[in-house]
């Protein structure tokens, strides 16, 4: 019997953009850090190249994992997150500090791959749902009509029995209810949206409460997932009646019909292949499990985490609820500040699995000015949009933007360097009074306000000057 070939949807996992185009796309959201952007763009392009290779060579070409080194707030996480959105690949961000080696309380490192597989299933399922959307909507309409125009109960014909010409029930030709006049009338009203607010009684499956946290921690997590699936398959679905509007009923029924049309076994197989070939794992805070000097005391657990992570990064098979997942071709991007530890403090085997090292630079005044104004989701654009909802138009003069950037650089130098996150604290303090009084300003007829350098100095100058105070407030 021929097996059906698994095919990854064209929209998922593969990106045919050139490295230059990838960098240009990242530039829309991230300021500076050109070296890091170039490294991830090459890694992404190499993945596309490997898909073009013959099958016998493709398995031997493994992705080159990346280690990003830089202080907090310089864009490490954002680069990885935007990269995953760009390629539409299964992506998961985890903190290395969450995990402990077997025998200690904490999460098992294999849960990283289980979560990645879950993400891949969610992506493929969404894709398949879009493919059957029209058919599911048509089926949902028919089920809605069954509720709104119920079929009348069949009555026996006493005259037929009297004269002996009655037919058995099973020989009576079924009448096509889908073409009844009343049903067609209601169908037209449904399509016109005239029944959306009507409340109906709908029978839906009672999903019950999930067993969240029952098997949290250590290697029992996988067993907990399998046990939960087994129990749910043994217990029949209970149905309960809900009173909902037609609009909500349509959504519920469309979802149920889509689930019927989707082959979940095929989704699972495709998702496993997608995770294996295109998955991206971002390991944050990797420096926190690096052991500096002797590995005694509490540090023994940290080294154990590294040794548990090693086989996953090297290439192994992890059992998940959707099937075994091979990690050989998953791209791992590790990141850490490495303030107290150095990359060389990681165990040698793990160091060797991250051949590409990228150092992200600290942000300067010019970078802060660009971060405030240039990206699509720039901070000043966000604050303007928020206050616009109150009817207050907020404007920033060029001198004010320059002053905010100057203060961010100054405070980062004087106290802890937290990169672009410093701008969040500065702007919150700067606009605190305006945000509080915005509704009253609009009531009094004031619909525009302009922030200049003098206002910035008035609100932030004392805090920036007083180093001790800035440590607590900023």
C-alpha cells in the first residue's frame, strides 16, 4: 500500500528572500546591529539552499547555530522573533534558567522540542483551516438552518392504514429539506445578516477543564500529555445546550465543521516535518547556566543543564505526542549578556555547537533617536496613537527627541546599561502627567500638545542629574 507523501504548505517554513532583502526587512523593526542581522540572514538563506539540494546531500548539511553576545535591550530577542515571523517557521523562545538537569526540580529540556512541535501543529492546523474555510462555512449554514427551521415530525397516515395502502416508513422517499420554501427564506435572511442578533439554543460539546499543571516539571511532562490524550479519547464527549446569538453560533459551528474536515493525523505528520526542517529555537539567558571556574555547590545543576541541552543541539530524537522529532536540522540561536561569565565558560562541547559568534553593540544616542522615530512600531508612534484615542494630538519637536536620546545614553552610562528598555522608563516618566490629565484636557478644549526640549528637562533633568535617584526611578 502506497503511503501518502507529506507536503509542507508552501506558505510555511521556506523563505526565498535574499540575505539583503532579509536584512532590509529586519531594518524596519530593529535599529543597528548590522552584523547580527547579516548572520541570521545568511543562516536563513542557507536553510533555503539546503532545501534545493539532492536528498542524499540534504541530510548532511546541518544549520550553523548562532550565539549572540550583548547586554539586555540591544535587540537580541527582537531579531530572532522578527526572523521567525518573516519565514513563518515554528519558533519558540525559552529561558535557559527555567531548566534543570534530571534529578532537580524544574523543567526537562526535552520540553523545548515538545513545545516546538505544538507550535508547528498550531501553524499547520491554521493553514489547513484556511483551506477548508469556505466548505466549513457552507456546512455551518446548513446546521444553522436545521436549528432555525427544524424538520417537522413525521405523522402516520391513518386513512392509508384504513384502506391498506400504507407504505412502511423505511420505504417512504426522503424529502429534500434543503430546498423547502421556509428554509430558503431563512437562508436569504441569514446571508443578508438580518438574524445575527437572534438568540438560539445550540448543542455543543462540553470540553471540560484541562488537566493543567498535573504533571508539570521534570520528565513527567510528556507522560502527562499522553495520559491526558488517552483519557480524553476513552471518555465520550458530553453535549450541553447553550443559548447563543446566531453570529456566535456561526463561529462555533464553522470551527466544529473545520475540525471534521481536517485530517489531524496528516496535520501531525506535516507539523513534525515542518518542525524538523524549519524549526527555530531561541535559547535566551544562556550565560546564566555557564559555570565560572569550579563547578561545585549550586553550579553543578547549571553544568547539568548544559549537558542536557547538548544532545538536543547536537541532534537527537525527542518523543512528543505527535510522534518522534529529530533535532538535527533545527536552528538554535542562543543569547546572553555574558557580564559575569564568558562564552568560554560554557562546556567545550556546547561551545562547538555554536560556531557563529555575534557581538551586539551597546546603543548610542544616534541609535536611540532612530529607535524613537524610524521603526514601524516606534515608541513615539505608539504613544501618539494611545493619546489620539482620547482626542489629544501629541507632537514631539526634534529637540525633544534629541534630548530624550541624550538622557537615555547618559543614564545607561551612569547606572546599569539596559539598552532600549531605558526609553520605556524615560517616556513613561515624561508623559505621566499628560496621560493622567488627557481626558480633562480634551474636555477643556485642548486637543493638541507639543513636547519640546524644555519640557523634557523640566520632567527629567533632576532625575538624570541625581545618580542615586535615577537608580531607583529609571
